[in-house]
C-alpha cells in the first residue's frame, strides 16, 4: 500500500512501514530510502546470514549519507515487539545495551525504516557473546596504497590460509580494502582471537615486507603500505557486514566475491543495483561459510613463538 508519505512492505510475516520513502539517501546516484529497503529485500538471504544471531550496531543517517551519522547500539523504545535483541555489557562504562539481533529479514527492513544504512555486527553470537566464532582479516590500505597492492596482499593471505588448511571468505569492504572472514570454533575470548589475528598479520608482513605494515600507530605507517588491521577482532569492534551498503554518496556495497575474482574486482562497481543483479544470478557466495569452523591453536602457537601478548 502506498500513500503520499509512506510505503508498507510485506516482509515475510511482517509488515514494515517505510516513511519518507522518496528521501534521497545517496546524492551521487539519487537513490532513496525506498531504494535502500528494496536493495536489502533483494539480498535478504545473504544479509540475514551475515547478521544472524549477532549483536549489531546500526549506522543511521536520518537525512541521508551527506548528513549526520548516528551510531546506534541500543534499540529505541517503541520498537515492534517481534524485534529480537541481545544484551551486551560494556565493562569500561559499566553499562549494558540491548542491541538488535537479526533472526529474520523483517528486522533488517525495520532498521532501514529507522534510517540505517550500514550494519555492523559483532564477531560473536547471542549464545555466547564473549567467544567469537568469526575471525576477521581486514586489509586496510593507507592513503597512497593502490588497490593493486590490496590484491597482492590478499593472495599472500590466501596462501597462508591454504597452508593452515583454513577456508577464507573474501569480500570487498565497500571502500578501498578487502575483508576475509574465517569461521572459528567459539572456544576463545576476544583477546586470544585478537592475538591470533596479530600473529597472522605478522606472517603476512614477513612475506610481503615492502607492502604490509602491522604498526599500531597510524603515524608509524608508511602511507604507501597496507595495514593488516588485526584489532578489528577486539571486543566491541565491528566492521560492515557482507551485503551492507556503506554510507557513501555512491551507495557502494561490501560484496562477497570468490577468490577467482580478487584479481579483477573493482570496488567502485559494487553498487546496490549491481549487487542486487549479481545476487539474483549467483545467490549468496558466502552460503557455505558456516559449514566448517577451525581451531586457532596453530595461530596461537605462532603468537607464542613471536612473543606476542594480548594487550
């Protein structure tokens, strides 16, 4: 049903009202709030798989991506009673937050109604939020680092994962980098997962010393290098999920790709219409991501070997 000021979308067994559907959210493309909702409907299976059962922070843009960004952790009062949440604690502030916990597509579209563009899930799930089941390899290029370097370093990371016997699932970041996700057994806390991620990053650096940095402080990084950002595995650190639109004027999407595509993918081509069409043709390229989980013990042995702490 359409009115002059709202659209009602049928999402499974839910009806979600989208107010201000014609508000332009992405100035470079002219795409609207309703276009955003329809995009998420088109990749529904993929976005729900990426977010399922995870605490999720919402990046909201009430007036579009050219305006103010709101980092929303707490679900607001008045949310529909069917919306599911998970309570997480923030020890530094001795506070709690009931964060969105996606279990169905309706909650994603509700979040769009609340002006959410980006979805940033934790790397742990509701069953045990303190033990991650996802290790994230974030290939983050510095300002003068070209995408060719990102491609080459991704291949180095793939080589090491293959040697470990791990399956990595690559995706574009929606910006200038690439992410690789690996499912892990939920046996370790955040500090141990971060320590394992640092050990892996150091191994990538050893194999590509002229192109990779693991320096913690930005001022210590060569602007032509790529930073393997192991800290994205720390507690309460999040990055945009697979299929999440990014809050940029061109409405780019963090897009799952195959390893065969790493050498050819152009992040600027991963727009909402392109990813919708790609999903219709190929389905979810991360559909098998939950099929097998791996042990961090080999990486923790590397961390012991290299004398890495969990600070």
